[in-house]
């Protein structure tokens, strides 16, 4: 079966819209039968619900030669009580990584720890995570959110990075504003993770996914980061984009400040090949129950993943 490109783009935008529909997520996951089916779809992309599941996935990645990154998945929490509990899970995660002796960063959404309730609450909890992860000797990475939250994320990141040099940030190449945001970010010491960007965005705000403008934007941002010597994670599973990066930069991508990062369950073979070729590589692992937005965005990125999802349901 062949999917017309226009039809696929419409389907992908529907999936991205569902990903951001918090009411739909709540209604779907409140139905035990639908939730059971949805969890089966998530298993390809999520290590499990618990910290130990994530640690196990990072150990398996380390056996293949990769560094790790762990995110306790969640976003848009609007209950202060839930925020407190979720922040405590992140602190426990940092302690578990340290006890296990794993080389892994920790990633989080600021909206997971209170920024949409009150920016000051997001800063306080982000600071708690920075203090908890500081002994690990690795980065605490602030994840990207929708463009309507980019100013909030960058403002809080600047405050966190000013006090904690190991706090890094994720930038989306699709957003038209990102070249200017990179000027701002390069003034701070934290690692920069460069992604394409998966959120549903209007054309006035973001380049269309996989358009020439998006690719040109990613490559231009990567050029600046690699040549600057600033710590950078080139986060993409797109083999053609990886090849173009290698053609442009060659051995410069083997420098200590550069790494390739890919999500668990995506780009596994490519990441292994990059490691075998002498590049620094990292596998990004997610765990937890609030995987709705993440999984739908992953499926929306590639028509083949829709067929894989159908196969997972039939398995």
C-alpha cells in the first residue's frame, strides 16, 4: 500500500493535533480498553513505566558502546501537588543513575515540573533537578516544547544555566526564530541539543517538516555549533541528514564536543554504525506513563511507523 504524500501530511498533522489535545488524552486513557491498546503502541518507543526499566535500557545501550540519556516523560502538568511528586521522581532518577554508575544525562520538560502553573515554580523545581544531577558529571537537558512556550523555556533556561553550567537546552531547527535563539544560547555554557522539531506548528512559525528550508536550517545551525566548539548533540534519525553533516564536517564531528543522539527504538542501526566509525553516540531513553504526546509525535514523523503501529497491535 502506498500513501500519497499529501494524504500522509494531513494524517501526520492530525496525529500531532491529537498529541497536543490534553482533553482527548485524558478521555482515551481513562478508558481501560483503549488505554491497554495505546500502551501496546508505546512499547516500541518507551522503556517502561519505572526507573529500573530506563536504567536497564541505558545499560543495554552502553553494551553497544553508546552513552545514555533518560527522560521521565510528561508535560503540561497543572496541579502543584502532581508537580511536587513528579519532581521527586526526577530527583530519585538522578540518584539512581549515580548509584548505578551509568554515564547518562537527564532530560525534562519545564512544563512537567511547574512552569505552566507559575514560571517561578518551574525555576525552583528546575534548580532542584540541577542540584540533584550536578554530582553525575553530565548534563541536565531542558527539552523543547511547542513554539508558544519557547520564550518561557528560554527565559527559564537562561536563569538555570547562569547558576548551573551543566544545564543544557534543546533547539528546534524548524522554528524560524531559532537562528536568533542560538545567538542567545551560545552565550551560556550548557550543551545544545539540535533537533528538527516534531510539534504541529503554523507555516508562519516553522518550516514544513522535511522541506528544503528545514534541512538548510538544520545544517546552518549545525555548522555554527560544530565550528564554535560549543558542546552539541546532533539529534536526528534522518540518515540523509547525517550523511550531509558528515560530508560537510568530516573528522570535525569526531571532536570531543560533538555527539550524535538518537531515540531508543529509532535509528538503532544507524547509531551503531556511527559508533563503529568512531563518532561519539548517545541513545535517548524515555520511561513513565505520560507518553501520549511523545508516541503520537514519533508515529507522525514517518509513514512507516504507522504501519509498524498497526503491526504492533496485531502482534
